[in-house]
């Protein structure tokens, strides 16, 4: 059995790279029975018998995300546009929670800064403790700073359709030739040009995943009481709460609410936490197993 890594997956057919070659393989049927879906980034055992090539084993993952569907990454680069389309802060906050829940480092990239100054977004996410870079792929601005953050890392790029993710990747490495599209003026949303997830090596030991864009995202299966841990900017004020069972949503004696009133945390972050808290309240314990 050969060891390899899935570098691309389309319609049940996977491209697996080994030390010696690149193969196209199907997954063993038992994965469907186990409700296991191979992901790009998976380390796998590849069985080669004549013309039959199949993925027989999936090695233990250090982490994974369902959307974008990737495994074994070091950091998630969340790409948003300064405008066109307008940033969806709730979507961005859901992505940060999903990454932190899986112990994945978060990197923000605000693209299309030629269209609008990104000061408000910069303030929100830098105050939240995240590394935030600004770029304009169209004018090749901020690209060297992004490259520095990618060195020696396995990074998945993700974001809503039309934010310029593929354009950014093309500027980072012109060998990628990722397909790009324009924003619809009617719905202010991009056409999803990336239809599958794929790994590219842009420098030795520096890998990037290009992933399909999306406009919705589900909260991970986290209990409502655990959720605050994945909002580090809010969690910092929980020691100031008067009661140990505080939900940090509307209690008068809540340290998080007090921090909001003082302006120490961003209103959008607090609102995202409240919305996610309500969603997480409906998650049953058996669903998390």
C-alpha cells in the first residue's frame, strides 16, 4: 500500500499524490457505509492492483472543516471584500468560530481595497485578536505580506463568492490560473467559478487550498455554553460576570455586556455571538457525538 495525499476531488474521483507519482482513484465502498467522505488534504493509503486504484484507508486527521471541505490545515485564510459584495459579518464570524473550534489559526484578508477603505473591518477583527491583511489583487497591493504569512504553512483560502479569492491566488502564484468572474450588479454576488477544492504548492513547504465560494455556513456542533470560548475578544471579559451560569447575551451583571457598553468589543461581534448562541441552544448532545 502506498502513502499519499488527496490534492483534488471531483465527483467521487480523487487525485492522490504519492512520493513517486500522481494517481486518480476512487474511494473504497466502506467509507459510504461509515458516512466518511474523503477530503482534500487527507493522508491516505492507496491500494494499486493492476488497473484498479482505490483509496483503502484514511489516516487520522489533525483537523477538518466541512465547509470548505478540507483536512489537515495549519491556517484558514478568510477572504472578504471591502465592498462588492458587501461583507457578511455574521458569515465571517461563523468561519472564525469553526476554525478556532478545530484549533486552526485564522488569517483575515480584506481584498478590493481599491473600492473602499477597509478601516471599519480592520478595526473589528484586529480588536478581536486576529491577524488582518489588506490587499488589492487587481493592483498587486499587499501581496508580499500575504506570501510571508503563507510560508511553511498549509493554508486553506475561503470566502463568499465574488470576494476575489481566485484573483488573489492568481497573483500569489501565476501558475495557478484559477478561473475568475465578475460581480452581478443586480444581486451584488459573484458567480462561483471554483467548483472543487484543490491543493497547490506555491513555494517549497508552502501549500494553499483553493475552495469553492459560498454564501451560507452552519455553526459547528458546539453547545451554547461552550460557544463563548471561540469568541476570544468576548471571552476575555467573562471573569467579570457575577454569575457562573451567565449566557453573556443580555444579563445585567454580565462582564461581556459591560464591555460592549464601554465600547471595548465590537457590536457586530456581540450580535454574531447572540445569533449563534440561539442556534447552538437547539443542538442536542447526541448530535455532537
